[in-house]
C-alpha cells in the first residue's frame, strides 16, 4: 500500500515525488544502482539517496562511517531505518553476499574443490574456463588432447631412442 510521506518532513519536491511509503519503509522509486540502492544527482554529484536524505533530515554522517539499513531494504531511505556504523559492523550485521551460497555455476558445473578456483577474490569454474579457452582457440567445447597412457608414453620414448641409435649406427658405418 502506498501512502504519502508525513507532512512534517519537507523535502525537495523532486526527491519527495520519487518516494513511496510501503509500511514503515520509504521506498525510492527513481533510478537505482545495480546493487539496488537509490541514486540521484545532488549538488552536481551522483549520490546515494539514503545518504542524502539522512543528511537532510537527521544529521551529517560521521567520517569513516556508513549507513546500515536496519530494515534490510536497500531502496529504503527512511532516516529512522538508517544507522551510522563502521563498514566492519555493517558487514557483520549483513546476511552475506548471495553468491556465497551458490553451489553451481551458471552453466550447472559444481562449485567443488576440484572444479573451483579463486581469482581476484571471486570463485571461478574451471570447466567453464576450459570451454572459453577452447572457443577462443577455435576448438570444440569437448576437446581433449590425445595424451597416451603413462606406460604407453614411456614405451614410445624408448622406441624413439632405439630408432635414433639405429640411425646413428648406420651413419657411422657409412
């Protein structure tokens, strides 16, 4: 249910018309960043809406602190739902990154010890990386190089050595 904001809060008209009240949350209806936080141009800079409104209606945000959404709604900009905390405290209170709980990559390969590696702080799938490498090289996705068995490879090396020795002996005789 959408209701108007309480009249005691006098906000800039362009901010006011972008907010809808859903229960006790003030939900930003305007532009949002990929993480779901409202954003707007304010004083010639792109700023996060919840920070702008907190500073307008509550108080300045102390240096070194960020705002924690106590309601866990990233689009909420109600100053009563925001608390200045350290980044460490905000992370500790949070529910964690959603990708942390994924058990399979987007192509269905398992995130297990054998198939997963960490690159630049993110988990990556070895199977998907191999497929990408094959595509870049113009090989089929299921390409597997012909690798002889260990015993077979050793026997091939011995045969090559015998052949080289025969060729050398023939040269010396001639």
